[in-house]
C-alpha cells in the first residue's frame, strides 16, 4: 500500500514538473545559424557571425525582449541540433517546407526570394526547364529545397549534393558541375565576386509550393508553440516599425520579404 | 652454487571463495550499464523499425554498400601495387631512393586522409586547364576516381611500411642460408623471404583493410554516394538518427566478415607451425 502511495506521489510530482515546463518563461533564447550562406549568414573576417539572418535574429530578440545568443551549426546537422536542444530557434534562411514541418515547426516567413539556376559562362544550357537541363549534372547544397527540386522536378538531370554552398561553387567554377540550383539572391551575390566570375545566371526557377514552401521562417521545436508565436508576432512588429526595412536596405536594393 | 629443484611439497592453492570485493561490484555494475546501453540500442532499432523508410532508402543503402566495397577493394589492390616500388625504396641502401620512399610514406602517413582527399578533389579542380590539356580531366572530374586515387596513394604508404617492416623482421640467417645454397636473388625473395614475411604482415594488413573500410566514409563528402553518402542522404530526408545506427551496424558486419576471412587466411598460412 505504501508503495502505491509513493508511486502516486511521484506521478503527481512528475505531472507538476511537466506542466511547469510548458509554461516556461523565455528569458534567454539560443539561436542557430549556419554561417556559410552569404549574404544571409556568414562568418566575417573577424570571426563573427554576420548577415541578414543574424541582423534579423537580433532585431527579433530585441522585439521579444529576450536575451539572445547566436551559435553556428553545420547545415546538415541543423534540425537534429535543434531537436537535441542545442539551441531553441533556427534563423538560417531555412525554408518552411512540408518535409521539414513533419519534424519541426516554423514561425511565419521572414523573407521569400525565388530560386535560380547558374552555369559556367560558356554553357550550352538555354533555360531552366527539365528539358534544358536534361543529362546535365546539377549541384545543390545537401538537405535543401533546391536539392529536393532537382531530384523531384529535374528528373533527367544528375543531382550532386554538397555539405555547404562553398563546395558546389568550387565545383561549378572548375567544371565538374554543369549548373547549380540555389537561392537567386545568394547566387547573384556570388556572381558579383571574383570567384563567381566563372559563371552566369541562366534563369529564375518558378517556385513550387509543395517543394519550396512559402519562404524562410524561424524553425522551432514542435512543443515550443509559444516561442513560435512570439517569433511570428515579432516578425510582424519589425515589419510594421521599420526595423525590417532598415536591415533589408543594408543588404539588398529590393524587398526580400516577397509577395 | 647450483640449485636443484626439489619436488614441490606445496599443494595447489585451495580455490578461494569469491567475495564481493568493491572492484567486482564496480565491474559488474559497469558490465550491466554496457549491456543496458546495447540493449537500448537494439530496442530502439526494433521499436523504430519503419517499413516505409526501409523500402524507400533500403535500396539506396544497398547500392551504397556496393560502392564502398568496390572503392575499398580497388584502393587496396592498387595500393598494394604502388607499395611494391615504395618497399624496394624503403629497403634500398641508396640514400636518394631511400629518401624518396621515406618522404612518400612520411607525407601520406603524417597527414589526415580527409585533407588528402580535399587536396586531390578540389586541388585538381584548380588545374582543370592543365589537366584537360594532358587528357587527365576525364579522370579527375569524377569524384569516385578522385577517391580511389587518394585512397590508393594513402594505403600504399601504410602497406609499404607493413611489408618493409615484415621483410626486415625475417632473420638475416635466412638470407645467408639462401645465399649459401646458391639461390638466385629472385628465388630467395619469393620462395624464402616473402613467405615468412607475409605471416608477420598478415595481421597488420588486415588492420589496414579495416581502417580503409572505415576511412572510405570520407568519400561521402566529395559527393560519392557510398554507404556513408547514402546514409547522409537518407538522414537529410528523415532526420532519423536510427539511420546512422544502421550504418554503424553495416560497417560492423563488414568488418566482422573481413575478420573471419583473415582468420581463415592466417590458419592456412601458418599451418606448418601448428602442432
């Protein structure tokens, strides 16, 4: 009898502590970003994380009145690291895709730019349709919607995936790849650099909703619905008070929020 | 002064009663912890078994295993061929030849395989024009060939050290005896020295193949879809950690098969030593 009593007490305590956890006050939020996806996130020459994503993250934290710490995490471990509790939010230009939504949750989008295809300057690729790219080797970063798009829609092309964007850029420059698929802003920024001089923009890819989703959002664990709503509200707020536009202007000459 | 071994009057020690010493308790607890860990992994695999994922990614994983096996087999065989001149160099008394061979194995054993692979794959990419002119770009364009190339050069250095060491370990009397019998150098090497050296070399060779199997996972980061590459692909789609456990189990099984094969070979090679 005594044992049963102890058991009940333990269960009650457990329930209490779990209940307490869900009502957690967010005082400090750790945010993960990649740091290899300029101009959205990159590591500056002084070793600091910089970029549009990082500035947006800081603005959101300020708006939410929480203390923030931004940490770098390799792209292919981003979602596992979030699930393992290494950080509480992903602000790394991660698109809100159905596949990811099976495992994590997202805030509303904070930007949306179309994908594009680039190729070496002397390419014979005329356009971005599956027929234009048939038989070509197309590179993309692993575990991205861009890789997913090549796999699902450009079925006649061979997909090669790379751990970071830097690596497919190298292989594009040296001719191992016939083309690459990534975000149009990321690609056009790269084309402006010395390393990007090898290549040119072939064309924009029309986004497919079930692959590309509505844009990039803040990734959170599914149980942290309160944090998700806080981020969504903060995005709305910085759009309204002009902070977003200020950051936008720092990096781009057009509105990346998209339609 | 001489000692004579007197017949021992001591009786064999009585079997001591096993008492629960603290060391024994600690050992038992640790053993149970390990067993629990092992069981929980098995439990995880059983509970998390998802037929949908198996049908979706199983064939890819199988093709990955095949790529890994081919990659390792090719690298080991090519490496063995490359290692022959290196061994000759390592055993040579000529300081220049010896120095070159030493430098080769010093470099390949002293730097990470990962760095070597990157150096070949992305380094070759920097010299496309030269390589194209030489007609070698077809080879270096392919990530798989780049991996085979790097792994062969790398394992050749290790294999050369293994073989050179084993040949040095054969007693010099064997050389002298062969000489006294008037055997030609070729016969001495292949009929007298190498059969003895290979017995010594067999175990380290097995280790090298095992290291190569595990090291070959590096190919996955230069876009080769080997076992690790396919595992990473499946993981990037599902975010399911179990896939890595399955990959570990497959690597483990591959190594186990190899270990048994090696045991059989050793038994065959040392059959004259058994009593």
